[in-house]
C-alpha cells in the first residue's frame, strides 16, 4: 500500500507528543513538550491553533466537561484553553517523587474515562529507574503507584474491550512492551507479562495506538517507522515514515481512519525538513474513539 503524508503546517516540534482525537470537537490535540505548547487542529477548517502553558505539558486527554486533563512537570492538571492564547491551570494531584528533574510523560484515559500517566527522570542518560505509573479519577483522586522502577514510561494503550492494558519503557536499556489484565470495574491492572521485546525490532517503542481489530501500533523511534502488532504479539505491518524520530500516533478524523503522527526535532539535522513535523496518514485501518476523562 502506497502511503501519502500530509504535513500540518510548517511548525517543527522539539518533542512532539500525545496526539488525541476529540470526537466531541472533531479536532486533534497534541503537544510540544519542551516548548510548553499545546496544539489543536480543527478538522473541518484545517485551522491550527496553539497555547503556551506555564510548564512542560507531556500528555493530555480531553475532558467530558470541556478542557483538558494533562500530565506536566509538577503534577496532573486541569487546563482550560482561553481566547487569545491564555491557559487556565488547576493542579489536581502531585506525586511525592515529582521533584527536580522529574515530570510526567505518556498518558491517556482508559475506556471508562480514568486518566493514566507515568513519571520519569528527564535526563535519560542518567538511566534512573524513578518512574512510576498512576491512575487518576475524579472519585478517588490519585492512586498508588501500580508499576515502579520505570526508566522512560511510554506506550499506554487499552484494547477495544478495555480488558487489556499496554505499557512500554522506551529507554535504550529497556525497550519492552508489556500487557496487563485490566479490571474495567475497579481500574486495576494485574498479570504483567512481556508483550513485545522491541530489541528484536526496528526502533525504540514510543507512543502507541489501538485499532478496531485490537492491534497495537507503536512508533519506532530512531528508525522512522510505525509497527503494528496483533493481540498475540506478532508483527504484521510496518509503515515507513519520512521522519527518523516518530514519537506517537493516534487514530482520528471523522471516520477514525487517519493517523496523526508527531515527531522529534531535538538532536536531528536542522536541514531535515521532516524532523519535528506533525503529519496525517491513512494506513488502511480504523481506530477506536478515545474516551474523554469523566468527572
């Protein structure tokens, strides 16, 4: 299948991340972590807008009540994006370990509308296993840490029925994706097991998405590709991309048949026109509508 890539504007993200499709708004959101920027693309008009937050925003999800829930440097926040570029910040929770050099990283809602995200030590060269994975809900607030000893938490995703949770560690020393049994009633993962050892495949496992067949699409950071793994962990497709460091993909668009892919320009050749680009591509598959944060 021959792919065509549509670039969204001329902007180059330093660390583009966390694309998500808002069904209610018929719009895409994503972030540039280092630039503290939140991007929004209106699918009907093609207009891209952006807002600058007070600190780095690593991940986000739309809220059912409007606005966004986000993982940032100093905690989880509720954000309201206002006219003129202003951002109204309200901190919801702060884990005790979020000190100097730490921040949240990858995050998304489960199928019931609870928000999941993990922490990391930002200096990846230090390889400090300080990261932990948390759940946040309006009813219960911030959970205990469900997974610990993470270097670079990433790759959160939930199967179409919500009963399997995926998580990766994208650090060069780990490069693994795990699957968990997921209790949709209590929001509790259990039975952690290896899903894919990415050291056997191109690229490091970065952000991910789930399609309507339950397949796991993961960005192969450093190798310019997206890999699709079937629910039994078998690689069955590879999409070659124009950028070397794709960071996360997300299904969306009116038919949920389009992938928005973010990428990273940090450390790349400044002359590379695709480094840091955000693109749209139709891979011949459809996704699952993401559940907004409820509460």
